[in-house]
C-alpha cells in the first residue's frame, strides 16, 4: 500500500525513519554509535526497527542538530544531563511522571480527603 501511513505506535524501519527526517540511513546508524539512549530493535540480517520512543529521540536529536545549532557533543551532554536529573528525581521519589512534586500532590489529596470527612 504505497502512501499508507503507519499507526502512531507502529515500528519504523530505518529507511522509513531516514526518509521522514530527511537524512540518509548511515546518519541514523552513526547516531546509534554516538547516543547510547538510541537502541532500535534489531532482527535477522541486522535490520533495525525503531520503537515510538526511538522515533521521538531521533526527531529530537535531528531538531537539536539541524535547527537549534547543537553539536553532537552538545546533544550528548544535554541528553546525559536530562537522564541524570530524571534519575536523581526518581531516586528521591519526588518527581511524578508529569514533573509535579509528588509529596505536594499527596498532601493536597490528604487535605481534600480530610475536608470531605469534616463536611460529612
């Protein structure tokens, strides 16, 4: 089916993703050597299949390099710093998935539950 769009959660081949971002396939293979976060599934014959999170990362890397003026090293540092800050927040148990303060949300929930109890 030429021209048929894949579902948002579908795996993308390296050819499909390279065409989507307008870069040759060898650039994507090079990025895999430079960004340890980028690990597509590999199948027989070393064929690469990119999951939705890989596709999002490739788009982000492409944007940072092409549109925002970052170097490869700059993008590596940025991604490493983001990974470190996410890991630190997760270890402290203070970050909810949306970035809200988890203890603050729990305190709000508790105060609302108390207010409902008092109202009854």
